């Protein structure tokens, strides 16, 4: 597995070695030893989630201020623009964001540690998005950072207005959002 460092040191991209032939393909999607060597962490994943979304759907930017979740994310069908925003107030990269394209073609995964908001924009006609979390979903602690906050200034690869849930359309600005220590 190839480990790709990003401009935010705690956000890491994993590129699996894919073995394919005329029958199909095989790859190792998770290896605890490789993950620990890359991150210095040995997370205990407690929940797997799977969503399907249509083109131009934007989900996020979500985080839980309590029961903070680390997420290992990937796409099994389609293509998304995946984003992590550092919300750790004491971090030198506070308010900065990192992104990558995740797709069934490139089979990349991105590690988003606790303390980050996460979201994605669907670029293909549909996309199936899978992710492992290090803590359980706790709706009472869920927060949402505004997807188009001008201070964060994410460069989303679309000119059209994305399709948002009612909850996501109520996201808060970086200034007003709850932050991690």
C-alpha cells in the first residue's frame, strides 16, 4: 500500500496495490500494520457506513464535537471530491483544508482524524461512499461547518449550486462553529 502525505500531516491518503487480470481485481483495503506505521495510531473502528448519492450532492461538512470520529473513507462506485477541514483550534493548520478525488477507479482512501470536519461532493452520476469510524454516530453531538464558508475557502470543483440536505444548508461559519481544543 502506498502512503501519500498531504499538506496537513494528520490527513493521509492510502493507495492500495491493485492486482488485476481478465477475471477482475483484488486489493487489500485495510491493513492495521500499514495504518499504524503511517499514522502512529491503532484505531478501533466501531462502525461502517455506506451511502449512495446522486451527481452534485454535497454531504457535509460534518463532525462530532463530543464522541469525535476518525474516519477512513473510500468510494466503491463513482467519483467524489473529498474534503477534510482542520477544526483543532491549537493546530498550526487550523481552518485549512485538504482534498482528494476518491473513486472506484483509483481505489484511494483518505484518513480523516478526530478534530476535522468532513464532506464530499459527488462528481459522477452517482457514487457509493463507504467509511469506517472510530466512534459511534451521536446525533446529539453532530455539528456542521458551512460548505462555502469564505474564510475556509474550499475550491469545490463545480460552478453549479450543490444539492444539500436541510441540515447541511444550516452549517455554521468557521467563526461561529464549535471547535476542538
